[in-house]
């Protein structure tokens, strides 16, 4: 039986970044959940437990013994160890999609120190601009060429507190003992893909932009299903 697929979006954007893939997966007969992490930056730190809660809530009604497969994009990769430890269902596979890898032993910083320091001056009253506002508009348009979809993704994304990126995320012992693989889209993740390969994981490449799952949902579906063993 194919595992239920849980598509975890980066906390810097929103669930719309996985919706085109989810729609195609459901059409093909797969059971899918796309938890919303839009509220993870609310309240006081630590923030990561809210992401785990959102995934757990999205699995309400799913039997505790039903296997699931996680597909985590971008910064959501850092949440995988905590999600694996925080849900009742067994995780049959963890697929990192153009994603940041957790440390082999924790904790993992939410951002590399050099990037965090570069972002500090952008914060206003402790809140950073939305992710797409970190980059030139032309770069965002190149990454999301469909104007309507780009508008939806830009409008949906949250403005996260600087404190979100100052947190460290837990890495429970043995989290990587289960099946893991890596699907790379863009050149900036060459290092992450090489790290995944060094860990003995299967690594594949679907060349494109960092949000290739939006740009080419059909091809992304093909690779996700192939890599998690869902058909």
C-alpha cells in the first residue's frame, strides 16, 4: 500500500507552493495532506513545535499505524526530525525537495549564521520582510513565471519574526535511520545534494528554479512518487 503523502511547505512561504502537486497526486489516486504552517511565527518562541502540531492536526483521523511519507521543501527540511518524532504514524520515507538538511546530530540552526547576520538589518520591530521581498523583483519573476500564481504565493507568505530564524531546531537521535532521499531543483542546493549523497541517500535532479514544484507540478509528481515508493 502506498504511504499517505504529507507535503510540508517552507515556513517562509505557504501551502499554495504544494497545491499544484497535491491536486495531481489526488487525481492519480494518492492520499495527500498539505498542512498549513502559516501560523508558526505567531506568539513566542520556540516556534518549531507549532509546525509539528500543524502536521499532526492534518493527520487527524489517520490510523496511528498507517505509514506516511514526508516531502519537505526548502527550510521545511529542518523540521523533518521533529515531525518524525512528533506524529503517531510511522514515517516510511522522508524526501527533501531542494531543502536544507538537518544536522546529523542536533540542534540545527534555522539559518546559517552568515545569512542571519545579513538579514538582521532588514528587520523592522523584530519582523523581517516576506521572503520574496528579500530578493530583486526580477529574480522572483524568473522563479515564478506565471503572474497569477506568483501573485497568490507572494500574497500568502507570512512576515516572520527575526526570532524565528534565531531558533535552533531539535534533532532527535536516530532520526535519519529511516529511508531518506533528496530531490534537487536549483544550483544553490548543490551543497545540500552533495551532503545527502555523502549520507548514503538516493539523490536525483530535476533542473529548474527553487519553486520548480509550482513551475512543473507534473514532472515533480513523477519524481516524488518514484522516490517515496508510492507507485
